[in-house]
C-alpha cells in the first residue's frame, strides 16, 4: 500500500467514506479527505485527498488535489497535484497532473500530461 509523503498521517485524516455497499450516480464534491470503496459513476471533485479504495469501481471524470488509486478508475483525471496508482490499482483514462506515480504492479492505460494546468482549462473553484 502507498505511503503518503507525510509518513501516513494523510490517510488517517479521511472523514468521508462511501462504503463497499454504496452505489452512487451523479456529481459529487468534497472538501475533506474522502475514500470511495463502492461504485460511483459521474463526476467527482475533491479539493483535498481522494482515495479510490481496493474494492471501488469508479467510472467518472475526476478533479482532485491529490488522488490515490487502489481499485479501479475509468475516466479522465484533470488538474490533479499528485496522482498515485498503487500496486493492484487500475486507471484507464487520460491523466493531467503535476506528479504521476505508477507503482510496480499497478496498471495505467491512457495518456498523461505533466506540469502546470493550462489557464484555458481552468475550472471554477470548488464550492460547498
């Protein structure tokens, strides 16, 4: 399992969780660290850490400050500061991120764009 840069404390800060029995369709926005373990389809915006758990199946466009993929994510990842695909994690889709980490045993199928986000792609700020 991946270790966050701060020695593991970031994952302990998860306050919102969608359990393995959850099935959600639509647009979701989070301002606190969030872990998804169930099925999600649609759009996800997170101003902090978003964790796609090992049992999760996510079909979505994702915009998150930091993204950790332990399960399956199918869709676009936009404007991320850091994306980490951990061993056993699967990401199918294009990624736009300042930092992309693909661990041994992880799967990434798509294109990546590294660096700063282009101004013409900027979205409105996340609101609660």
